[in-house]
C-alpha cells in the first residue's frame, strides 16, 4: 500500500470504512478508513467504489485541528 495516491478506487482498498455517529441514514456521508503508516483515506458514501482521497497523518491531524477550531464552519450551508 506504499504507493497509494489520491483518486485510488475506494473499492480496491481492503479497509474498514467508518463514519460519524451523527451521520443520517440517507447515505450522504463522508467515510474514513485508517491506512498503513498513519495515513487516512476519505470517500463519499454515495459512491463507495469511487475515488478515495489519501492523506498523510500530519495532514489529517491539521485538518482535524481546523475542524475543532471551527475554521470550516463558513462552508456549512444552513
């Protein structure tokens, strides 16, 4: 799995995908999966065989930090 890149078909990853407990049953969720070497894959639950975005551990930690600091709240449509 060392050569994983963004856009890898999510269906080719032998991983367990998880989503937030707050996700609705409508199937419109962001799902995440742990990868070797601390990397994390993201996919859209509406397209489980579609592309996955792969992030290094540091990138994922920085993203989570931004979420916790409400840096992306302006992107939410109410």
